[in-house]
C-alpha cells in the first residue's frame, strides 16, 4: 500500500484537474493538440497539416 496522506492525494488531484482544464480549453479554442513541432513555412494558411498531407484512406 502506498503511504499517501490526504494532502498529497489532494495535490495530485488538483494537478490532474489543471491538466484537464488546460486541454479542454485548447480543444474549446480549436487549437490542435499536437503542436509541438514548429510549423512548416510552406505557405499553408491553415495551422493544420491536413491540407498538405492528407491521411491515408482519405480521398
């Protein structure tokens, strides 16, 4: 059994809640969740890669 006191469990819950809020906010604003790599300067006006690189199976 892990010896977690109520305070550390509370902190973990708060941290998880903040993470959830962060991702929910990003989704609400329509921001792509995978935006870690710098955007390619290929003149794509939209922020997504779907225009230049369609996923296989989509015609």
